[in-house]
C-alpha cells in the first residue's frame, strides 16, 4: 500500500466526541499527505460487525470497552479485534483505550499484535497526529505506557483466551457452574480448573467467585 492509494478506515468507539476527534486527526493528516480516505464509524459490537463484514479496511481504530453483542457472541473490542484478524487479515489494528491494568494491556498486545497501541491519557492531539502519520506509513507506534508494559511483561507467556473471558462474563451474569457447560466447551471439572487458574493469575487463591468477578471487572476483562 502506498500513501497515494485510497485508504478506508473504520473507527470503533462508543463515545461520539472521541470518534470525532480521531476522524478530525485522520482527515488532517490525509490532507497534509494528499491521501484519499474514507472513514466509517461504529459505536458498538453489532455495528462494528456489520461494517467489517461489508467493507474492506486498511486500518481499524479500535476501543476495547464496547457494549457487547449477544447476537454475534462478541463481548468487547478484543473479540472485534479477533474478528478483524480472521475476516480481514490485511487490515491493521490500532488500539486506543482507557484501560490501565498492565496485565490486561499485555494480553491485548499478545493476542491482537496491533500496529498501534495507545493509552488515551498518554496522547495530546499532536501526539495523535504523529501516531496516525506513522501508522499510515506502516510503522508501529506504541504510547509510553504501552512501552513500559512491554518491558514489564516480556517474559510472561499466559494470556487469557476467549473461553477465559466468556467464563468470567457468564459468572458476572450469575450463571451457575452447572449451567456453564451449556454455553462453554468445558466440563464442570474443566470449568473449575479454569477458575482456579484465573484466581492464581489474579493472586486470588482461596478467594470466592465474587472476588474473581470483581477483580476481572477492575482489570477490564469484563
């Protein structure tokens, strides 16, 4: 892809002011670099799904905290990211998030491998424009907090997968363990093993499922 090609960009965020700011920054850079662009906006998992299925994108700007979709089994922006990787493997993912838990940020880095990854609080508008220009040139850009996370967790090898996140989500809804077998590809023994593993990861050995849910919410997994 060359900068003089037309770029199609999808911005996914549930805050209108933020989507407008991203769109303005993208248009500003596009005008400076003489790039033709088309911008689509989605504000939840359902509209994001529809756009991804309908159009081909060069870049997707992705928030993680999004309203879930029961129709398409998408819990948040991380699931949208996996959908993009499966359906449009050539589209580059750029994450913008307010999440601050370092382990949560690291799991997103490992599971989605985004070209850009920025904590919203790290950026001024000038930083945003600079990041977008680098990304348009296929150069990765991570904000300062994300770079610190990379250094901190470089040796970690465990990342919560979708089954882990579905388990946490169902527990947060009050789904009983005996009923989880109907929605997860796990036996009761497998579910209990996953819960023990999650409690260990979150340093909650010996704690209750309620403690696990509260920690998962605090860290931004549900």
